[in-house]
C-alpha cells in the first residue's frame, strides 16, 4: 500500500463481498486483496445489509442468486437506505442475458459482470467504482 498522509486516497478501500458460494468469495478476496483492497464477506443479502449498515464499505460486490435475499433485492434496499445509497454496487452473476444486466442496473447496480469473472476485469471495475487510479498496475506488496 502507498505510504501517505492517511487520506482516503492512500487508505485501502473496503469491499463487502455478498455471495453464498464460499469459493467465489475466496476468489474475489484473493484478487482484490492482491490489488490493495480490504475485503469483508457476507453469505446472503440479509447478512450483507446488516454488515453494510453497521460498517458501510466503499464498494459492494453482490451476487444475484442467493438464499434469503437475492442480489437484486439487496441492491434495491441499499439504494433506499440513506446511509448506504451512495455506495457503488457491482453485481456479479452467471446470468448472461441483457435482460439480467438491465434488471441489475434498474435495481441500482453501477456495474454488472458475468461469472466467471476475469481477475483484471474485477480489479478494474473495483478501482473505477472506488475512484482508485487504473493505470500503472496492481497496488500492494503482494500484488503479482
């Protein structure tokens, strides 16, 4: 991580991954931590909302198909919640139809990626949505 004055631009951006698949959460964590992000996890939309409300992240990465509360519903609630509505949301799904992408955007997502997500696409979208620089490669000691 860059050394600096402790400003938001120097601090690791916090990402909350909301996905019921442990392997997906582990993959996203590995990619984003290697790129200098701090990562937290939730296993469904309800837990994701609870975690976001208690400690709002800089970015939400939300799966579409989950038990208890799906990603569309979670993002819709996030957009109605005053303390969360400005947090960017990236939705990730196996659903590849244009209608699925449009439904995610209508729910309030800022970005939509189809699984399997390439590591460079995930890191780029996460950087763009959190205002981090995109040129010059990965950030952090462990980045490859």
